[in-house]
C-alpha cells in the first residue's frame, strides 16, 4: 500500500523532515533525503503495528492531490512510501 508523504526541505544546517499525514504523529528526519524517507517507512510500519495492537483502525491513504492542496505543507515536496501489505494482517501465525 502506498501512503503519501510530505517532505520538508533540509539544508547544510537543518535535517530533512518527512511527515506521513494520514498517520497522525508519524514522522521522520534525516541528514539526507534518503535517510529521512527510509526513516519514514520504518516509522509508518511501527505506527501501523502499534495501532493494530491497540485494536484501532488504520486510516486509508489520501490522494497526493489532496495533500498537495493543503496549505499547511506550502513549500514542501511530496512523494509516497510503500508499506508492506503483510503489516495490515495482525493475526498471530503459529510456526
């Protein structure tokens, strides 16, 4: 499943920031854009796992255009992260 992300630009003095708007409180930062995006993928996986463990529903991803039109992210860049669909299966499997 693909979730949209908002990327706050970084520079030599400031880390890149990545927010997953559909998953409240899910964010990442990194000295490079690659680090920030990789961290966002890990943060989203942990967020989903934690939410399912709490018995709460995981929000569906929004359209990129919806995010792009949000004035809270003016000047940010947008992208998507891939979340392994297996994370959404919270059933315990006996091995």
